[in-house]
């Protein structure tokens, strides 16, 4: 198995631009999580899905952030418009109902200038 | 909701010494406690986990202990090596869904 796949690995954009981060979970996993990691705030859960349905989005910072999971093998996290304070590493993770372990993707390092 | 506190935030040890990182959790319904290691610029990776029906688990130089009554669990690394230097995160999961609540992390530095 290739593990959790994220793209792009690095993204540099200017303030006000739309940013889309992508994630492919491990095949067969029914949970998908989006995290944001910064030095100041640590590892924060933004939103998670179960069977493609958003379960808890209370961690999404504001309306500029949105996430979708159109099918079991693909999810996106969109920021529109982006701001410098959105600069962080964004991780996607997946897990299965049958096992509790979450497996993280390599992350996307986002820099908003 | 669940709250996980982790201590210390930084830990420096000499190579060969032991390192202990402690976490407390608030929700007595939590039943799964993983530990992740994150090297600089890399993703968090699971190194060991324990479930609420077990008090201790070992894997070579790494061990985790769980005290359900006190609601705390600890990571023990023996014979530390420079490659153990990383940030370590504890986490807790309750019965509702597969969501993990993470501690704030511990930066472990092993000096050769």
C-alpha cells in the first residue's frame, strides 16, 4: 500500500489566492482527518469524515476554509481567500473503524506571502 | 470533550540515559492511547500504542504504561540514542468515532 498521499508537497501563494490541498487515504479506510500544524498551536484537528460524510468541523478556523470528500479515495481542503496566518503544514490522516491507528500523509507545507 | 496534557515540553538527555514523557487525559471513556514520533520535516509516525484493558506494553527500548484510575499514561525510552531525537506526541481516543486528541508534544534531544 502506498500509504496516505497528499499533494502538493509544497505550496507558495500570495495573499488572497485560492489554495486547494488534496488527499488520498489508504484504500479501505473509512475515516479521513485534516490537521494543521504550526509551532504556536501545535497539531490541530480541522475536520474529519466518516464514510465520506463530515462528522466534526468544529476545528475549521473560519468560513474561508472548506473541505469535501466526494468519494472514498479523495478529499480536498480549500482556503479562499488565503491569508499569511494560514501558513502551516497541513496533514491528512486516515484510519479504519476496525483499527484505531491513524496514518498520516507526508503533509503539505503552505506558505502564504 | 477530551483534553490531553503532555509534559515536559522539552527534554534533554545524555545518550544511553532513559527518557520519560507523561500525559494526562480528562475523559474516563477514552480507551486507546497512541504515541507518535515526528522527526524534523517529517510526518508523525506511530511508535507504540496501548488500550485501556492493558497496563503496560513494551517494544524493544520503548514502553508505555497506563494508569486508568489516575487517567495518565507515560512513554519510556531506555538506552536513548541520537536518532531518538524528535518531537513525541501522545494522544487519546474515546468511544465516539475515531477522533484522536493530541497532547502538545515533547521535544526530545539526545546528546551524544
